[in-house]
C-alpha cells in the first residue's frame, strides 16, 4: 500500500507548480568498534512542495522517502519478499504540511495551520525557550533537530512588535536515538544496582486525547528596543522525554532474578522564557533563558507477587523546584573571512531538573576558500565539565572536524568525524568509544 | 601722501590675510564641490522612493566557470532593503533584510527562523558573490566617506572617497567616476588597506526610467580572487508604493 501511495505521489510530482527538494546519502563508520563497522546507512529523497494560490495564501509540504538502516535478512523468504523491505528498510514521512493565511480577518494577522516546526529563540540549535515542536533525536549528533507538530499558530505583527499564539491540540513526544545512545542520554533503568533483571518491559502512557490532557499552548511577544531584539514567551505543556512513573518488580525466587515492568509518562511543565540578540562592537551577541516550573514527579516501585503487590515505595524523581536553562552566545567574522561562533549552555536538551543541569561550551571555527566552494571547520567542538570540584576527572568533549565542498551549485559533499573523549559519568565519557567518521552528499533540485 | 602711505600699509598688511582668505575660500569651494557631487550621487542612486528589482547574478571564476543566482530585491528610501533568492535550488528562500542603524537579518528556510546578524559580517561576501553585505545594504556614500575631487574631464568627475574617522571599512579609499550628465557613478575602484587596487565596480547601461537614472548592469571584479559577479537587472519597477511592512521579519520569512 505504501508503495502505491509513493508511486502516485512521485507520478504527480511534475503536476505540482513548485517542487524543490534534495537527494541525500549519509554514511557513518564506527572506528572504535572491533575492526570497525558501519553504523548509519541512509539514502533519502526529500520533496518540498510549495506554492501560493493567491497573494494571501501559501502552502508548504515536505515529504521524505528513504531507505534507512541495514538489510535485515535472516532467511531465504526475506529475500523473496516483493516489497524488498528486508533488503532495503524504507519509510515515508510527511515532515511538514501546512497552510498559511496572510491577513486573516486583520491585515496584520497571519495564521499557519497544520504540521509545522515552530522554532523560537535566538540561540543556535539549542533553544530552551522552544518547546512546542518536539525534538527529533533519531540522529544523536544532529541535536537540535525538531519534528513538525500539528498546530495552529497565529502571529499578529505591528512593527516592531510581534505577538505569537500557538495551540497544539495533541501532544507529540520527541523521538529517541538508537538504544546505545539513548542509554547515554537518559541512563539505564536505574534499577540494575539493586536487582538482577531477567526481563524488562516498558509501557509509555500518553496523555489522553482530551483538550484538557493532551493539548499544549504557548505565546510569545517580540520587539526591538535600541536595536536589540527582545522577546518574552510562555509555554504550557509536556517535556518531550518520558520518565518512569511506576516500576513493578516481579521476583523469581528460583533464579534470584526479577522481571521489571515500567510505566512511563510525560511530566507537565510551565516554561517562562526570554531571549535577546543584537550587535555590540561589531560582534554578534545573543542569549536565551527558560525558567522551567515542573510538578513533583513521583516514581512508585512495587514488588509484585502472584498474590498481588506486597510493598510499595514512592521516590520523588523530580521536585517541583523551578530550574533555569540558558544559552549565551557570540559570533564574529574576521577580515580574512574566518568565522567563529561560541555558545555557553547551561542545561542540554535532555537535561531536566535542577540537579541534572550541566555546563557546556560549544565552539566552531570555519573558513571558506575557493569562492565559498570549500568550507573547512577544523575546530568545532562541544565540551562539558560535570563536576567543577574535580574537573580533571569529570570532563568530556566531542570534536567534530568537518570539510564541506561544493564543486558546483546544488551539490554538497561533506566529510567529517566525531572524536569523543572524557572522564567521569557525563554524557561524553559514556560515549567515548563511539568515534565515528561520516560522509554525506546532498544534491538539491 | 600720508594717506597714500597709510593705504599701502593697510594693503600690505591685509594682502596676505586676503590671500589666505581667498585661498581658503577656494579650497573650501573645492571641498564643497566634491561634497556636492557626492551628495548628488547619493540623491541619484536613491532617487526613486522605492524599487523592486528582479536580478540575475552571474558569478564567474578565474577559469571562466559560471554560476547563476536569481534574486528579488525591494528597496525603499536609502535605508530599507530586502533581498530574496529564487535560484539556485539550494539557496531558494534565503533572504536578507537590511534596516537603518546596521540592523540586519538573514533567513535560512532550513532553520525555520530569522537570525539577527551583527555588523561584523558587513565586509564578508554575500552568498558567494563579490558583493559584500555592506555593498548590498543601502547607505549613502556621503555619510561614510569624505570626498575629494581628483579630476574633472569633459564627461566625468573623478572623486577620491576616504572612509570617515570611526567608519569601519575594508577599503583605504575608493575612486569613483561620476557621469557629469546624470551624476550616476559609472565606475568605482576599491583600494585595500595597503593602497592596492582590490575591486572594480562597473555600472553599465545607465538609462532613464520614470525620470530616474538606473544602471541595468553592474559588475564587481575582485582582482585578488580573479572572480567577478555581474548583476543584471531583469525587471525594474520604480515608485510603486512598496509598503513599509515588506521590510519586516514577517515578510523576510515568507517565500512569496
């Protein structure tokens, strides 16, 4: 069925007025693994449909068809499937599809309705004030990537003022990276120290599809004062990453192990945000802060026997204490075209709760050559110290050198690496065996 | 006799002062003249109340390889400009908004948001062309440069423009050829900090549209890189009453 839909869409492509897009391949090789291995194998075709039936109407849709992953062949029958989906695992995804109505009811009121990415904030990639669109963490290294979310966005502009009102009828969770990276980000079960686990299962409980349960909303006001862009925002909704709400442990006395069933849900949160950007002494400056006001989040652990629960212990996983995540950044272009960009980040995207926020420095230096055909970023890294008391034993970094070459318009070849090291229990030390090389090609049309 | 001697003495004393006065007055007139020419240039360059231009930019490298960009440009007065790329595909939708007081924004569709850019980028090349952000921003030469009249021929005034103290430019000075008939520049030479010729801008096909002189073609050559960008104005609309709201972040992020 998928194939028929896809073929229909592909055949219809020339009928669309404005079709752009790109074809991209992306491969990664894990160099630390025993004698090395491929970890990423992606080939995608992305079509961007866009048009304006009238002066006040505009539509946009982004469709991705890709083969992603590795052949999952375990028997001859897998090779005999007409769909060939075990040979080339493929998927079709509508990343965005929305309609714009400009000057709706009022000249200065614009509406955007549909699946869209709502991007707030002035910082680069890490935007603690931007919580309406969930994260797409499928690719751990592409942190900051967002998913489109079904929503209504109304923007009223009276220059220099701008007012955004957003409504998301149904909460959409963030996607997670593959297990080896998910464990790095979110830790394991948190139970392994006390018990030897035989079987583990999890169930995620989504908010009920009621307006009072599953809906999210946000508002933002922006202006420009003395040539500085300023904004204030408010968001009420969910943190996009689930937390365990209940863990049932079922002991097996014969083997001395336990089976664990966890039930996870999404914590509710209010976020008050502010950001600024401007220029001082020729340098660019920006900052963004978000005060997260969570509710108490309690994990209930129960020991369950065939006769029913025999004990129950509640642990507060996250207190209702507000915590502040923020980013401060600056950039500069030197006379020879060398560009530098630095950001100080307090609280990475997956870190929530006052005690779990770490400090990061993200830096990038790049220079273009050959009339912008060649871009080299030799010094691009993210570094973190998780304990300033003993920084020598609690640090980590990822160094991402990259070369991008555009031999002609619309084609981009990228070669780079992720070199990770560190000590302690932070995110980077836990990933230090994940050094990878990557290669991308992207052809736009 | 006494009177005559006294008069001669007065003349003798006042003559050098008079000479100094005349010389200073002449010098002053010369400076005023150069300033006046540059003011006329600014007036001519920014004469239309607004303009909408569809332009084709042809980038040529030292081997003669060409790249083409097509963009729409909106300008109002001398300090509001919006540029949007229509081609090539990988730059479609990229926009640049320049407002007074060096307030500049870019929009990259892939990032879904408008980004403020600081004045440090002013001297960087814009989107691979030989024009800098500063060249594409709107400004008045007379606000940034002190002029000096170097030469006057039958057809041209030749001005030397030196950046005013406190104005940061990558150039030590400019030489500008101004057509005497239209007061439109026809050629500008840009000299680097060492005084070497760095770039040459030529303005061709200057024609009168609605009482305004407009160059239909501009070519910027970077002599160091041996690279050039030809900007061809394919469609020009003047004084159509472009509303102020075009020069806002709201419109920058709009594709059309």
